[in-house]
C-alpha cells in the first residue's frame, strides 16, 4: 500500500461502510429523508476524498513532471487535469 494514499484508503473504507449502511436502510424501508441525508453525507465524503487525491496528484505527479523539464509530459499531465475538471463539472 502506498503511504501517500494511506489516509485516503481508510477514508474510502469508511465511505464503503456508509454505502452498505444506506443499502441496509433501503432494505429496511427506512424513512426517505433519513436515507437522503446519509447519501448527502456520503457524497460530501467522496468530494473530500477526491480533493485530497487531486492534491496528492499535484504534490507528486505534477511536481515531478514540472521538475523533469519534459514539455511533452507536461502537456500530457495538463491535458489530463483539464479533462478531469471537465468531468467533475458535469
């Protein structure tokens, strides 16, 4: 396991538990508002995890390619980020 992702792996396991809990709430025919509140909490946790992973990417991957001086790789990484932000904005 990569040390740089250790906290985010733990966070994803908690989110996985939240998803199982939501499914159980649905199976138990719990009140819709309670289910929706849990979904909102899970979405917030996912957004936070996504932001952390993006930060890790900037700290490691982007920094490495900038320091390398390889213009082709820099353009590729920049293109990846633009595509990602396009998907996130949908």
